[in-house]
């Protein structure tokens, strides 16, 4: 199906907003405080790319911030990456940029709000990896994503598929016009402020030792330890770095606004050396 415009439906059992019974949107006062302090707002980052911070979700008992990316393609259509919780405000901002044509999930952990966005934009194509499609059987998927971009954004957004961990496969994207790398879980850049307010002291210590913090951007230690056949991943990371990214948008942590190439060399030093 990759690279084809015609979409086929994938259906099945009803999907619920959960992640292996461990990931749910925050409710109550935590959600209220987060949304009050960090409202949904699209922020431009280079040419034809915006990002927006969503609320916090709980994964295995720990809080994670969420973030989405919006790219306007050459045909004027919008490409939505890892959409956050849909609100009237963020939907209105996105609609003002153009028609939503593609909704993209980078890995099987980033699926929480796909159903809601597909309901809002039923004509949009929903794309994902094979593992996500198998997990979300009630959604209608247009195609399976891997290393080669489909024709709809080939030459505009590059993609690099990593299947090296038995626990996670992930797509990293690179938007050429804005020189922005877009990463879901293979790089996490938690700020000291977020960790202080959301994680217990012992997990903050693990995050620092694991370098899952701003300035370093390592992935979680279990992801690194389980990352096998590294020789197949290194050429992809080197190719990404060779595109000289200026910005790096991660789903969980701080956005790297300048010096993206140097950041990626540091963030993937555990893999490259």
C-alpha cells in the first residue's frame, strides 16, 4: 500500500484510549493546571512547519508531555504527526492553515487520539507502521509506513524506520523545507522543571543518569539496552545528520530550536560510537 493514493480500510475490535492499560490522558486538577499553563497553540518553526503542545498523559504511572507537528505540503494539504488531544481551539487553528490530508502515527505508542482526529477529518488519510495498524483495528488506514515515503510527501518529508528493538519500532521524519527532524521516542529531552513537577525524585535521578534530559536527548535506557543489530541503524542516523537539521522536535521534552545537527550527534552518540 505504501506510495499509493488509494486507501484500504482496516477494521476490527473497538479501540479504547489506553496503552496496554497503562496510558491514559490526565484528568481532573492535573489536566486543568497543565492546560491553563500550556494552552494549545501552534508555533511556527521554519518554513511550513508548526508544532503544538498538548496535555500530559500517564504512561506506566509516569507523566509524559505530548506534542504534535503540522506540516503544509507543496499541494497546500496538511500533514499531521502524532496529533495531541483534539480541542476546538487547536482544530480551528489547524483548519485555518489548510485542508488536513494526512494523519501520521510514528510508532505504536502514539495512537491515543488518532480516532478522534479521523472522526474530525474523515477524508484525511491515516498512516502508521504495521504494528500500530495491528493495534488499532477499528481505524481506517491508508497505508503502511516504513523507510520509503509514500508518493504523497516523497521529496518533502524523509523518513527513517527503526525496527531494532523488539519492544518498539519507530519512524523518524525529516522535513526538508524547515530542516526539522521529528522524533517520537528515540530522543527525549525532559527539562528539569518538568521532571521536578511530574516525576518522583528517584525517577528524576534515573532520567539524569540515563541522559533523557534537555541537552542530551537519549531515549529510555530499556530502549537502548534492547536496541540490537545496531549496524543497520547507524547508516540511517548518519544520513539524517548529513541532512544538516537545524531544528529537532521531540514528542516528549524540549524543542531544539537551533543547532539540530550537533544535538543529534550527541543524542545518538550511544548508537554511533
